[in-house]
């Protein structure tokens, strides 16, 4: 991403944020109740939240998201690789993937909590359950779509299997995997929010629901804004990784 | 058939290949490629031109038969074979220069490129008029540039054999002629046994020292005939202007039976 494009993007985002705040401001004026404080009050209240360990809540949430995503990436990529390069394994694993894909994974939360306890692991496992199958499919489909010619040209000059993987298979699947991560980011944060209501006193999900129970609405709205900003930041990070790693897709 | 003679580059003995028991594409085929030259291959579709190249590239398994390369049994896995496919065979994530270097590194089985090799990459890119584009990715190149890169990649490794499957057929007429000339020029600097499949009879005459005619027979197996290009001693331009050029085109067209 070059500098001027980056600046333009940031400006557009700031403008969008101002616009949404404006709508919110108008709505707050019309409703005029404590349950919908106006945005200025919420923004001004934000700094004081840090005295209530907001930073620690953020760190907990980020830790869960990153662990979940990294585990999903690595395991999903490996399984996708096996399925994409071996017809036999694809035949065995594909029905399992097909059958389990539509199951609402959130419904499995009680089982996961019973099996893995109320701690960190069950929260991370929930994220993995949702993101990993998508990474598996993205990787497998990308590998299947590679034209045989691309391997043949390199094999004819003596490329080893490792070289074929390094120069063809891996870069070919990377793009699909990154766009999958982007798509699944929204779901990941929703799951995070949900799981953080159980068995923890840290994390943005806990912070928001706790503020709600204590009827501290400015803190609740502030928490929602912070969680949204985390989402935006992660989105940005994925975008950056994509534009850096996929320079070859640009037509100049 | 003659016994192996000592100057033969490549010879194919008793090649048989079929896709089902009743259908034999090649039936006890014998062919010999005596010289380090360009052999263009034309013929009716379904006569096995691409399959033939695939046998040499080791992509297609043979049912029976032996291939000899310079009097030794030819094992595609042990030789450096440059493939130039119609769809360029480029990897979109490698720049022009990187694609060349990776090709060299793979074929030499060495992780680093020597100074000499870097010079070679530069020279070939200059020769094929790609040096200014060395930092570009394939989707920033035109069709002609992509095909030139495909050629440069094939030549840079000093291949023992060049297999080209309708490499220029996706290009427009002007670009094609330019690439054809560049190919001939590059080839004369780096001569190598080249097998060049084309559906364009003019191209077969313009580029080939010898022309292989593949014709499908009624029993589905194909017959292969090698003829010497009567215009082989003329330059590209002279061939085009030669009074016999169109006569030969017509003659070849009749022989592969595509003028009915």
C-alpha cells in the first residue's frame, strides 16, 4: 500500500466515523433517555474506563483472538494441504467437513466448556472450531485450482517436491487463506464476545455485559466502541498483510 | 529401421501408447531426430502432437518403447527440459527477474546464483527485450512479453531439449512475428534440440528445419512423417518472400488433409 492510498483510506474511515456519530447524536437527541447516551458523552467517558482495567480487558480479548486465529491458520492450512494434494484423504475428510460445516458452532459452547473447562482453552477452541474449517476449505480449493502446467514446467527442469511446494503450492493458496481470514473476522469477534460472558472476568465481552448489568450505559457503549475498534484494527492488519504479500496481484 | 548412428540427438524406438485397449494412438512408432535443430510438428487435431511432447517431458507414461538421447536411454527426470506452453506457464507471484533466477536455481540444484549466472540472466533478458521489465509481475506484462519471458526461462537453464506446445498461438499476428524472429535469433545463440508443436502451417515452415506431419489414420492410430524443410537455408524474411513459400504451405496443407 503506498502512502497516499493509505492516507486516503484513513481519511475516508474518519469521515465515516464522524457520519455514524452524527446519526447516533441525532438518535440520542430524539430518544433522550439514559439508555442511549449521546456519543460525545461516551467519547469523553472513554479515558476514565482505563482506570477500570480496560487495557487488561483488551489484552485478554486480543490474546484469545490471536491464539485462535493462529492455531486455525496452521492446522487448517495443513489439513487443507493434505486434502488438496491427496484425493484419498479428500474423500475421507470431505464428508466430515461437509457434515459439520453448517452446524452452528456456538451451540457447541456448553460441550466445549464441559470438556475443556471454563478457562482460556475453551474460548480459543470455540474460535478454532469456527475459523479452521474455513481455512481448510480455502486452502484445499486453492490447491485444486492450480493448473497442472505450473507444476510440469518446474518438474521438467528437476524441481523437488519441496521446491514445488515453496514456489507453487504455498503462494497459490496464501491469497485464498488471507481472504478467508478477513471474511471470518466478524464471526470470530462475535464468538469471542459470546464466550467471554462465561467463566471469565476479563475480556471485552465481559466488560460490556458487566457494564450493562450495572446499568453503567456510558461504559457499556464505550466497551462496544473499543471492541469495534479492535475489529477495525485487525481488519487493517489483514489488509496490510494482503497488500504486502500479494503485490503481484496489482496491475500498475 | 537404421541402427543407432553416432550423431543422433534423439531417437524413439518402438513407442506404443493407447488410451484404451482398442485405440492405439502410437503403434510401434520409430522416429529419429538426427540433428540439434528445430523440429516443427503439425497435424490434424487428435493425432497426438501434445501427447507426443508429454511423453518426452515425462508427463505421459508410455506403454512400450524406449527413448534414446545421445545414445543413452532417456529418463526425463534426469534431464533439463525447457517447456514453453501456450499459456506461458508463469507463476503470477514471481517478478520477471525472480522467475529467471528461480529457474536457474532449481535446474542447477544450488541455493545461490553465481555472478556468472546473474550475468546470464541479464543477457537473456536483454536479448529478449525484457530487461526494462525485470521488476514487473506477469499481470503487468503484455501477451508478447509473457511469452518472451517463457522463452527466456526455457533458454536460461541451457536445456538439453526444448518442448514447445503451440507457444505463440495466443498472440496477435504482429506480436507473433516479432516473437518468432526473437525466438530464432535467441535459438541461434543457444542452439538446442527443439520440438515445436504448432497449428499454423506457415509457422511450421518459417521456424522448422524439419517438419513432422502427424496424421490421424482411420484406425485411430496416427502416422508420423518427417520431411526436411525445403526452405531451411533461407532466413526468416527470405522464407516469407520466397516464391515457393505459399506453394509449400499449400502442399503441406494438402498432406495433412486440412484443405478439403
